[in-house]
């Protein structure tokens, strides 16, 4: 993961090599912190995987500030893709599954657009996801295998993921490295992500 000036004290956890593993995992959802004994065993396995992930280190090279910001944002956009792909695979509601498919396509287009700007800035296409996202998705999959899943839990999962994405967009724009068409593209994506978050909230209210 490339360097940028994102403030991790208020921004989403950085993908890799930023702070300690304990700090990163301390920001995971309460569902993990309050897990049952079986789930904590699964969580321990994920901690070990996370440590190995961090040990792999960062990418080499010194990219431009614009490329660094885009690269970091792409980790969260790729999280968004995988999160909605999981929702498509697990949802049994035809309407919700159709909506999740739209969000997968939207997220893939987000990634395509950002990668286009990234390569123009001399960076390499970014297809990785955040460590935090990997741990959360793996934990939720393990939890669903033990307790089952519901449309309500899937919506909660997606709302949580969209919250991470919105914080990442906020951080990218606050970083002040993006200008012109690049900034406009990120602002458009942020606006669409905000609309998605609000719609997911309304759908969750119907499930209550």
C-alpha cells in the first residue's frame, strides 16, 4: 500500500502497514468484540491471518500524491465490490439480490474509473482490499456458518461497509491532493455512495 497523508485517528483503518494490528482490530465492529467462544476461536485464526498479511509489507516505489490518494481509496472501493458480491451470493430476496447486483456493477465502474486516473498518474492498477475488510468479511462468513444469516443481517453488513466507503471518500477529498476531473469523479462517487447508504438504511427499517 502506498503512503498518503490520511489521518488514521479519525479516518478508516489503512489497508496495511499503518499502525499496530491491535489498533486496527480495535476498530472492528462490536459483533466481533462480543463474540461467542466459538466465534472468538474463529476470530483468533483471523488475527493470525492478519498478522501474516501485515508482514508482507508495502509496495515499492514513491508515487505522486494524487496516485497515493487514489490507490488508498481503491482499497475501500474494492472492499465495496466484494461486500456486495457476498450479498448477491447470500440473499434469498429477489428484489434485494437485484439491487445488490446493481451495486456490484456500480462499484466495479467506480474501480475502473479510479484505476484509469491512477495509471495516468504513473501508478499500477489496484485490485486489493483492506485488511480490515478481509477480516470482517471472513468473520461474518464464519458467523453465518454457525448461526445462519438473514436479509436483516446482510443489510446491516452492507450498511457497515458503506459507512467505511463514505469515510474513505471523505478522507480522499479532505486530503486536498485531487484536483480537476479526478476530484470531480471522486465527488460523484461519494454522492452515489451516500445515496446507497440512505437507501440501505430505509430497506433495513422495513426489515425491523
